[in-house]
């Protein structure tokens, strides 16, 4: 065969799909390559658009293996981080609850960009303070936050109940019942002014000295500015501290 014919025979051979997928040892496709399976994170492009008048329910989940956040010193660190990072002109944390492995927040933001910047800064502050207390390093959160805009007074009231009274929700799931006067010290409930009876009055009545102590501390969260979170939700009635939240549609981006 002439040299020119030999070159033409090699040049005319087409790669098959199997050729393209064969591991070459120099990058490209390999069996098992790619992101490992697990909890789906929220796509940067899937973020929900919302107006500044709509508050949001935000959930931050902690990485597996991290100690419980539902402890006094850790919650104090969370409150300090919220005070430092949750009082911006364009981003405000209004209510919160610290659970064992996640946090619930009710926030206000001027728009998606302000929400992203505010949550990024807040997550950094939370990680630094919490890691210092727990004696650990590295990332604290398992995935990007989930956020859901609240567009009606009913949605806002349901979210307030779910965030502030979340401990009653989990207690009911495990067949336990909390005292009628009990207020969650790992949340912003001690400062919340939308209960039928003020937390201060209930604390004095049932001898909850820790509640009085917390209320002497500066409020860690920002006052609401949106009509929905400040006033609108009250159309459906003030919260009873004995209400047990049901399941709420997961906060999604």
C-alpha cells in the first residue's frame, strides 16, 4: 500500500461513542466521575425571584457529624452573629430558631442579590463563631440555603408559627407535650411581640428566670419593615404559644 493510501485509511476512521468514553488517564470521562450522589443543592440559576415587600423563610442546614447547635453557648454565638450580620439596610433577619442540625430564619431583603450577599456574609459569621466554640475548622453548612418568599398574610403567619414554635412541632412528632407557658430559649420567641400574652408576663407567672434574663439582653434581630411581617399577618390572629405547627412546604430557592 502506498504511503498516501495508508494515511488516508487512518484519517477516514471515525471515532465511535465507545472510543470517546474510553478512559484515557488524562482527564475526561471516567467511570464514577462527577459529583457524588447525595442531598441536592440549590442551583444558582433556580433562585426564586421576589419583591422587597415579601419576607422570606430561609433554612440553613449543618453538615453531618457536627455537634448539636441547640446549646446555650452555641445559641449565644448565633445571636451575636445575627446582631452583627442581620441588621443591614438591604438585608434583615427578623426571627430565628436554632435547631439541632439546622436554622430557620425569617428575613427581609431588597431583592435576590441583596439576599445572596446578606446570607453569604451571615453564613461566614455563623461558621466562624460556631466553629470557634466547637473547636472545629472548615465549612459548617451542608449546602446552600433554601429560601421561599411569603406573599400573603396567611403564609407569613404560618411561617412565624413554624419558626418560633418549631420545638412543639418536633415534640409532637415524638409523642411529647411541652408546658403551656414554655417559650423556646433557642429562638427569637422571647422578644416576639405577636403572642396573645407577652413573653415577659408568662415568664413572671411561671417563674422562667431565664426568660427574664434573655429579655434583658438587646434584641438580636431586626424589627420588621415589610407590611406583611410587621402587621399584615395579624389579620389571621395573634399567635398562641401553645400552637403546634404542622408541616410547612419546604423552603425552596
